[in-house]
């Protein structure tokens, strides 16, 4: 089972850990950061929804390879993916995060929270107009968005501090996915059996590698849940600001999940 | 309701 979890994870990772580590100091130039910041809020939301959807597609492939997942009824497969896909992406983000300068790998380079500023407010051109009119220079249209981005970075930082191996990250992702306490499961007992097997295998791995202290240091599950509901709140606030935006602006899988 | 997820799950391991 341990081999299956690691193999499934490695086969469905977009980037190898060594590659992400090797490039961890390749950061965006200040001009490149400005270009991201000058984008309109809608453009940046669509861009991030696109990247997130790609990551979620990898999660679906990961799930399909996990022993026992495809034996569940399709209703439960969908329930588990709907509830867990974003959480798995957030856990996996620690592999693509440089905790030394608080940057994350995004579209080919590493960038900090400032890269995502346009998600929460109008681009720099809008700020210029605001200043000319004597209003606040950085009026925030979705102030909660900056909290969401910082919380996601804080979460990645706290996971990075645990220095998890690929096997450990793979198990954390598998356990986030095969969670028998998700609401609306039809065959909860079947999921609980899979979850139980994963937990035993994970404990054995931790014992073998003398990493048993990891379990006590993991962030509580409520923290992931909170990040997911913050994401939904911001998405709803974004839709209220842009009621005319065509649904087709977001990838179909993103619309289906959120 | 979950057309895309159904499709992704039904496709063989790609």
C-alpha cells in the first residue's frame, strides 16, 4: 500500500520534487511581478482558476491510482473529490513552496503573495486614477482575498517546517482524500476501511523512518477546511462584483467543483 | 450534475 501511495503520487505530480527544489531561487523579476499586478481582477481570477484546475486534474488522476478508490461507487468517488480536491492541492503546495523567502512556484517561477495582489483589487492603472481623484490609493475591492492568500502561504509555511518526504506528502494527500467523515457518503464503511488501511501503513512508515513525532505536529484538519471555505467566500464575493462575467470564463471543472 | 468529474473518472489512467 505504501508503494502504491507513493507511486500514485509521483506519477501524477506535474513537477518532480528535485526539480522544484533546484529552481527554488528562480523568482519573478519586479517587472514580471508588476505585470501580474497590473492585470484586472477578473483576468487574474481566471488565470488562477486555470492553474488550480490543472492541479485538481492531477488530484483526480492520483485518486484513480490509489488502491481501492475505483472500487468505491462513483457517487462516493465524486463526494470525496469534491470535498478533498482543493485540500489535496493545498497540502501538495508545500513541495512547490520556498519557506526561506515565502514564495510559491506559479507559472514557471517562484513568486510571493504580492504576485496575487490583483485577485483582491483592481490593477495598478485603477490605483493611479484613484490617487488622482484623491481617494484611497489602494482601495481593496475584495479585502478578504489578501487574508486568504496569506493564510494559504502560512499553511504552506507550517507544512514546510515539518520537512516532509515525498512519501509523507503522498500519504497526507491520500488521507485527506479517503476521509470517511465526509458528509453524503453512501458507503461510508467502505471508505472507513480504506482510510484505516492507509492510517496503519502511514504509521508503519513513520515508525520505520523514526518520524513518529510528525503526527502530533501536523496542522489540524480544521485549518484546511477553513481555507476551503475562505476560497468559496471569496469566489462568491468575486461573482457579486462581476455579475456579468460569463460562466465560461472559468474552466468547467472549476465551476463543477466550486 | 458532475459531468466533467464523471468523465475524468471513467477515462482509464491517462
